[in-house]
């Protein structure tokens, strides 16, 4: 659906040049919700604005359904943009116009009769659950209602793609959940492709199929959401994942001077990641009985990412080296990811070999 090839954007104010994105290449497939996450200044908002050429890349190509948008004339580009709706963090509504007129605004060039326009606006407001607020002004709406109006307006011309630039950042958690659920419903009902910019990993977890992580204008990691959450590679990605778990706090405790978990020199500390069918099996109790070891859970977390249940544990293994090694092999044989952690309490033979 969308392919970005070697996109670079340099802003030049006459005094200095700022490279906002650097040689970015990215594919976004039809019908998926693709999240782009990064800290402030990472270049993610510039990247999404390059997709519909609100910002024209200094170098590179932007393909939409195989057509290079950067090669089009302005009139042709305006026509293609109608197939890319866009919503923003601060809604961008006209305060002097009521809900009806805000939603009807993009229909100006559609040559609809007054009755056809009204029918379309009512249809859109019903889609976003605001048909009873048709005469209200933005000042009379809550933040969530304003964003629903913005979504309805973005859908006015039947777009195939919906670009969301920090669409939930100005909303409280409960309202954020309702907007994300609305976007998911609209994606399924209208067969939309959604590109979503955010700095919140919780948003990625709740709605996205794939995710790209940006830093310093570049994509540093990308993949399926389950992969990124369970096997993050880049340090920045790990930091984002840690923001929605207590894992970082456990690591702080483990790295502290006090050995509050009573970890012995021969004990092994392991991070275990499991997903899908393995989440329903009692593998910990089965494995500990089979190999005659003690397995203590220091941290545990279960998520449902898309339709896939995933879990993570940090466990302390105590027993004979050979038995601990057998237990770890047993887990890995069941398809679980086992990462032996350096706990600073001494290094055993098993610890060395597992690393």
C-alpha cells in the first residue's frame, strides 16, 4: 500500500540545516495498523507528513499503491491526498463552525447536492458515535468528542489510508482506549490501512500489528508487535517496552547492593518469554518436578498482543548444575525463549555455558 524508499528530509532556515529523517525505507501493507514510535525529536511526525507530502522529502521516493507521489504535479497530488485522511494531536477543528460544518468541510469539492452532503455527514457522525452532537461547537465538546469529529472529517472522502499523528497524546487513558477501539472498528469496517505515530508503547500494544522504532531520524528496529515486545534488540526499544512493565524495577533491585532475593553463588537467574499455546501449559511446575530443582518467580507479566497471549517471567533456579541445565533445555524445547541473566552473585558453570 505504502512504500518509503530512501527518504531524507532536511530543513534549511538559511542559517542552519537540520536533518529530520535520514535515508528511511519502510513498507506498510494494506489493511494493517502500523505504529511508528520514538522519543520527541526522533523524526516520526516528519516521516508521517512525508507520506502524504505535506512535507516533501529532500531525497527519496514515496510510493502509494505503486505510484511515486513525489513525481506528481500539484493537482494530481491533491487528488491522491483525498485517499489519505489525517488526524492530529490537537484536533485542528474550526472553532467557529459546528460539528456538521467541520465534518462537511472536506466535501466542498465533491460536487454533492445539499441532501447528499447531509446524508454523508450524518453517516460519518454515526460511524464515530456523535450523531446527537451535530449542532455543537468544538468549545462544547470533550477532548474525546473533538477527536471523533476529526476522525469523521478525515473519513469524509472515503480514504484508503488514515494517518494518525499523536492522535491520543492529548487524551486521558480512558478516552485514549475508546479512540483506539474506534480506530480498530473503523479499520475492520472500512478496510482501512492505518499509520499511527506515538511515543507511548501502551498505544502500540493495544492496537498495532507492526511497529517501527525511530531514533535520530532513522528506523532502528521494526517487526511484528509480538516480536518487538518479546524480543526487543535495540536498547531504545527495550526502554519503550520497559515503560509498560515493572521489569526495569526488578533489574534495579537485582543490580542493587542488597541481595534481597537471597540469590546464591550457584543459582541461575533467567528471563523466560512465552507466547501462544505455551501460555496455557503448567511448564514451570512440570519442569521443576522433572528436574528436581526449585524455581521461584521474581517477576511475571501476561499480555494479549493482537490475538496472541504472551508472557514473561524472571525466575530464580536453584539446584544441581546438570538439573538446571536440563530444565533450561526443556523450556527451550517447548519453544520458550530463555535468557540467562547476570545477577552479580557469582558465576556458575551453568551460567557460563548458558550465556
